[in-house]
C-alpha cells in the first residue's frame, strides 16, 4: 500500500467514524497483520479494534488440553500435532515438556504425515491431535478417509476442531454486546464462502466484511464496515475477492460433511456452544481417538490470574490482564493467548507494549 493510498484510506476512516465505534477482528492473523503493519496508527481515535475468538489454539478449552496431555502419557501412544500445541500449558505441564519425560510427542506440518507414521510403526498407536477451525478441518477429514481406505487401525484422531459461525452467533446475541461490526476471517471464508455468515447482518443487524491480510485489504474492509454503520445498512461484503468465492470451497466442505457431525463444544472464554464442534461420524469410529481411548474432558478452571477467556470474548485487552508482560510472557506463558503465533497476547507483547507501530509505506 503506497503512502498516498494509506493517507486516502485513513482520511476515509476518519470521515466515517462519527461516534465511538468498536470492530472485532475475528481472525488471529488479522490481529497480527494489523499490529505488524502499523495500521493502528492510521485509525481515528474513536475507532477501536478488539480481538475475538480467532485463534484455534487459544479457544481450545483447558479440559481438552488436559485430556490430550493425559492421552500422550499412555503406554504405546505416539501423539502428533501442529507446533503451536506443544507449548500450550495444561494443568500439569505441556506436550513439549512430556517429551523430556519419555512420552513420544511429535510435531507434524501436515495431518497426512501420520499415515506414514502408522505404517512404519504398526505396533504403536498413532494419535493425531487435530486443532483448528474450518481452515484445517478438511485436511483432517481427508486423513480419516485415507486411514479408513488403508485400514490403518493403529491411527486415530483426537478431534478438537471447532466451527466459527456458531461462536459469532453467541457473541452477536450476547447481553451487553458492544461490537458494531465484524472483520470476518479470510481463511475460514475461503472454505465456507459467504452464506454461513449472512445471519450476522440479517438476524442481528451487525455489519460484517470478509477481509484479506494485506494492508490495503484490511483498510478497505474497515471502510466498508464504517460505511455500513454510518448508513445503518448492515450487510455482508467482501474485500478478499481474490481468494474467497461466494460459494466457498465446495470440495473442502464436502470432505467435512462426509466425516464430521456437528456437536456441542466448549470454547475458552465463551463456554459450551451448540453445533460449534466437529465430532467424528459413527462410520469412522474406529479412528476416533476420543472413543478409542475414552479420553475424559473435564471442566477445568483457568490458571490463577489468567484472563485469556475475557480477552478471547473481547471483554478486555491484554494490557488489562494483571499477568500480561510480567508473570505471562512468550518465554513463560500462563495461558494459550501468549503461546500461539496468532494469539492476541502474543501479538500485543511483540508489537504493542511500547505503543503501536507506525505505518511505513
């Protein structure tokens, strides 16, 4: 984005912000992009952006994390997962720490890597810890389909995937909701398209725009949102046309529909949300790690002093957490919001502690 374009878009935001306005960026990647590119320095004083439940690692409940860690300690189990999960604190340590005590926990870049692991270690139980939104769930679905095809009964999935639209439904209708508009997650919209988000303006009268991740895409999306708010015409628009088709990725959605049922799932900071989880269908039950190993998910409280839940619901900012930057840092994280590369606290710690970065063309 050129300097002139930045000035034009910044000026447009200032003209359109006629009252204190709060926008929630739902995607953790947006949080990081806005900070890293110094976009906050282009916003008018009355435009406030807050972060929502847009980091899948962060919204995974404490009970789910504890259940995964307990499973990883069992004899003959090899647990594989994405790198961000390794440092998420459970009640009694992390998956990464388990490796130092003899448990076999491995980082994979792709769910499909576990197929080779299962074939090469037929006497081990390979468990893929699947965490993520609709963005990564199709890959897990493809893994389950292929595992069934190859009859790899020593491979299973501990499925903690979550669906974004039901969480936005809960936030939209919450008592005291102070969000004027949603900056919708581009990566999720690539998979789902527009339709699953239409309820936000149609049912709740809240403006929303699908945004990409470049500076001009984010700024244009914010201009769209403020125009809707000023004109009192909430609708669904998109500023990520280069990647998002209105119908989404039909093949990816079909993969999820073949393998997953919707279920109630607990979200850190929000609580149980109906139809927000992805449970493995009965026909794939042999590869369902939760059933196979009878994994217990208990209601576990947040660590003492941790405000991750309030941060994920947009109730407070990281700076309002008493642990932020002192008892909780990327080196010594207390909660998952400081661990994940897309976590709100991690972004604030890296980019926002000494004032927002300034825009530079």
